[in-house]
C-alpha cells in the first residue's frame, strides 16, 4: 500500500512539473485569460491532449495563445461581427445542455452562404459562440456538442474554406473539447462534401453521428429541451 501511495505522489509530482514547464514555455503570464481560464488549467488541457509530451504541448499552446490574440479580448467584441450575420442566428448557443450534460452549439447550415459575409466576421462569430459554450459548462475542461441542421443544404452552403477553419480551430486551439457532432437530416447531396471533409476530422470523425430531426428529442433530457430548428 505504501509503494502504491508513493507511486501516486511521484506521478502527481511529475504531472505538476510538466504542467509548470508548459506554462513557462508560453513566455508570459496571464495567457489563459484570453481563453477565459487559468494559466495552469490551459497548460493541463494541452498537456493532456498531447499525452504528456511537454515539447509538443508547449509548441501548440504558444501557437494557440498567439492565434487567440488575433480576435481581441474575451469575450470577443461584437464590433468584430457583421450585424446582419450576428442577427441571422445561423450559429448560436442552445439554452439547454444535451443528455450528456454538454453545451450545444447549433448551426443552421442552410443559412451560411459562401461569400455572403466577410470571412473574418464568420470566424469571429464562430469562436465567440464556442467560447460562450465552454463558459457555460460547469467544468472548465468539459466538452461541447455541435448540432448541424442540414435540411435544405445545397452546394452554395458547402463552404470548405470555413469548414477547414472550424476543424483547425477545434483540433489545434481547443483540443479535447469536442464531444459530439450531430448531423441532422443530411440530404443525399451532402454525401459528396462529407467525403471531402471526413478525412480532415481525423480522430474527431468518430464523434460524428447522423440523426433525424424526428429523433432530435432523444439527444436531450426531454422533448421540450430540444432545439426548434
């Protein structure tokens, strides 16, 4: 029993040491604030995602902090969004958690038309909603779900450039935070774009679930909590 306790203490000490090393690699203090979390917590998230590889976690954390700085303070100022795009409700945070206790980001894909708004506005809106979702979660290292309404989807909505941005954002800058991706009523025309996008998701592809609108209520505690798309 004593050996087990000693091993546990040693393992904890090693993790703390590695976390501190990742924090120092950021080259500054207070870097977690742009993500709305403590420096140590953010370092732990990246270290866990890189399976304890201090060098790789440090590299990705530095890149993430630099990337997030491009969007300004936390929360992201509304001045960075085009007012009409913000009011389109094509991407918003649902008021209820899903059955697994995760915040749900709802995307009405048919309302996103390629080139309708500047890419910088769409990116800022996207990151803002993601951060609001993570802030809603009771645990700082919790995960979120995406629910994509694909009814009415057409090729004018197949914005591969924006999808690449979203995948990169979740994979590199908010690692380990994606829980589920629900694709609602995907039409036949979606199969082509899906075959393009699926390889980009890498390990996240296994988180994708195709669901029908009629079964949407099964994803929530009650039918009343399901989004009315």
